[in-house]
């Protein structure tokens, strides 16, 4: 089965996922939630994987840190990749560890040439251990940083060229960052290298309740209409790509998520109709 539109798999939806036979449906999980020797979570994931394609979306490799990814973490990820054979493995363009301390967030960094060299080495090392390509996700940003040598699209493109990695384009992250930092989301998406894009994420956001006016990438709301518009713009340029509906907070019923998933699937199907 060719994956089309999918959902982030939540434990409260295991039974729904097993019962659902929607064509092209796939599920994505954070591998960090399954790095154990056994137990009910792994058993449930194996049952879902027997019925649906699976993607692993990491949050713990800290690729933008000034150190190599944690070796034990990487080997645990390798074991999961070998066990579940996901059609995509992805990680974030961010850091979360420093000198043994772990931060509960995906943090930004100045896009310097030195950072490019370091992150490219980290991505290359991860791909060597896993024996496969990894997709890198663009971040959501809230405040401007100084000291950049490259813009974000240029940085991502350089990583693709140096390492052979692919891109996971989170359209909501593009929308949030563009609004917060004052640039064109449309121009950003138009400049991404189409052939490198292997997956797309769609998610909801909110407004900072502290009065700053910042948009926050909450994953706690339905996908906003401006994000759907950006998604249509992107796939009309690059063609259909596996697309995920992300929801990590205020999680609704499985049927509500499937309605958003079906909307994304409809957008992808419309492209095929036009091409035909």
C-alpha cells in the first residue's frame, strides 16, 4: 500500500487504528516512546504496523548540538528501525542536549557555516548507523536570532546537498515562523528543493496567552485555513507527498482526526485527477 495521508498514533487510539481500513492510511510515532525491551506499547505498535505503514519521527537526537548524537539513543533507534521497517525516519533541525543536560524542548541556533558543518556531520553519522536516509524537519521559531550566515531554506538545502538527507516540511511551522519573524511563508515554500521533500506535516497552532501576539506551535488545535492554503500551494508545485496530521495536545476523537486526514487525502487525490 502506498502511504498517502496519515495520523500521529496516540495510545488512546490503538483500537481505532487497528479497526480502520482507510486506503493509504499510515501512522507516525515518536520512537522515544517505544525504546523499551518489551511491554504493551511495543505490542500495540506491532499490531498496528501489521496493518498500516509506519513512520518514526524522532525528537531526541539533538542534531544541532555541538556534540555527536548520543550513541545509546542512536542504537535504540536503529533497533526500532530494524524491527518496524518504517517507510520514513525523520528528525528535527534543533538541539535539546548540552554537556549532559537535556532540555524539554527543540531549541534554535545561529545558522552559521560552522553549525552547517557540525550538523551535516551529525546527520551523516546517523544515516551511516541506520543505513538509510533521514528526513530533517524545519523548526518553528518565535524570536529572531543574530549571527546567521545562511537563511533557513539555504541551510536546509545545503544539508541536503552535503549529506543526501531529505526534508520533512512542516507547513504549520513555516506559517508560525513567518508570522513571528515577519517573512513570506509563500516565498519560503516556493524556494525549497522539491525533489528533497519526502514528507509533509500539518498541525494546529495558538496565540501566546501572555499578550505577546506570538503564534505558538501547540499541536493542540485543528489545522488552520491559512495552513491548508499553504499546503495546497506546496503540493501543487512539488506533487503529492505523504502527509501527516499532527495532534499532540487536546486530542479529540479518532473520527475528528480522520476527518482532517481525509481532507489532506482529498487534496492529494485532486492532484492526481489534474495530472490524469
